[in-house]
C-alpha cells in the first residue's frame, strides 16, 4: 500500500506540474504578467467544454478586461507571447483575432463576434513515422499580426489544445488567453474565413477527438479554419 503522503502528492501533480497559461508579452524588457493579457479566474486549469463562452478567452476573463491595458502594435508586428512554464502536453497552438464591434470598448468586448486564424503550430509529421510534438514544447510563441490587418481594436486569442487525453470523449483540454491589442497602420485586407467561439470546433472533429498514441499518428492538421495570410 502506498503511504498516504504519496497519494496526496500524486493527487496534486495535475495542478502543480501539468498545467500552464499564457500570461505575458516578451518585449525588451518583458512586460509584467497580465498587463496586456486578460487574467483568468481558474488559475492554471484548462477549459474542457467546447460549448461554453469560456472557450473564447478562458474563464472569468471578461471581468478583468477593464483593468487590462491595450497593447498598441503595427500590422506586421511579431509578438512573443510567454507562458508561465514550458508546454509539455502534446497538442497544437493556434492564434486568432477578433475585432471589437463598432461602438464597443475593447475592454468590455466579450469575444462573441467573428474570429479569424492568423497562426498555427503543430507537430512535425512526415506521413511515415510518428508525428513529433517537440516543436510545440515551448515556453513562448511568436505570433505575427498579418501586415494587411485593418486598423482597429482586437482580441488576440492564443491557445494550446492538449491532446494527451483526447482519445476519450471530452478529454481534450484548452489552455488559452486573450491579449488586448490596438492594430495600427493602413492595412486594407479582408480577413477570413470567419468563425465564432463556441462553434469553430466540434467535439467529434478528427483533430479534437483522437488517440495520439495508437494507432501511430503520422499526420495531423489543427482544427478550425484556414490561416488568413493577409491578402
């Protein structure tokens, strides 16, 4: 029989080791945590439901919007978004933008409008050998805002979709945050395709519900729309 203290330690492992969150913009010097990123209330725990509004920016983040600063950036800028520890659950990263509706202050915007994907990072797959998730095991991620992004106020949604338990229904986990940004410049592109959250992902999507261990995964495409390249 295992000693009680070992049982207690094992019970704590998911909360102390296995979880992480995006919390800062790595400029020079790095900005303090949550200066430009909305603070969530579920600490380092993931969102697991695809039907909740929390899938937009995480749990409890709308309340922190007014106390979160807006980061001015020029279209074409590369932002480095930092986590509080290195990602080590297997799964892709995605980034989306959603413009605050006319007349709505960005800090009060709930993300219920349209979103378009601007970046994605997945495993190395060659179609022959098992996919290698090493490229996604990172402590920060560089996301470039397309140079033709129209000026305006946006939520930048960054997520990592953890697939280690995705072989069972409802086992997928979403680690996500939203950055408040003001895109400057003269971009005149037409972003798209547009999706909404909830709605962009379905529980039975092949990229959402799958066993990444067996049979051997040799190809993988992240869920959601295609990436808008800025044209």
